[in-house]
């Protein structure tokens, strides 16, 4: 019986760790805006750099959308991993119960066959 309790505790530990680390990965990284990056060099973009600024903004938008997609995929993976963990530990618990019952049946059969 103690092994079953240990399995339930393991399931709780997985859930606790999941909740503990979830905030670290659930928010996208913070990137400075194009204006902040250009302004930090002291100059900004001149009229000849307008095309470059547009390309940088487009690239940033593309990267932001990829970060969002990646975040959604990561959420899906976390959900699947948590569901698997719950199912796995439930299986382990059932397996231990089955083994305990199997041992009890074997002991009863031995007593029936050898009543001394």
C-alpha cells in the first residue's frame, strides 16, 4: 500500500513542478522597439535608411508572430505532457494495485493447497 501513496505523491510533484515553472515560459521575451534600438545609437534613421527601417520592422513583426506561434505550440506540448504524466502515474498506481491483488490471490491459493 505505501507504494500507491508514493505514486500519488509523484503525480502531485509533477503538477507542482509544472505550476512552479509555468510562469517562466508562459510569457514571450521582451524586445525593444525599432525606435528604441535606433535611438540608442544616438542617430535614428535618416531618409536613406527608411527602407532599412521598414525591413527591420517587418522582420520584427515576423519574429513576434513566430514567438506567438511557438508559445502556442509550447502550451500545447505542456498540456500533452501534463496529460501524459497524469495518465502514466494513474497507470502505475493501477499496476501496483493489480500486483498487490495478485499477491493476495497467490497467498490464498497457497493456503488452500497447503492448509497446514
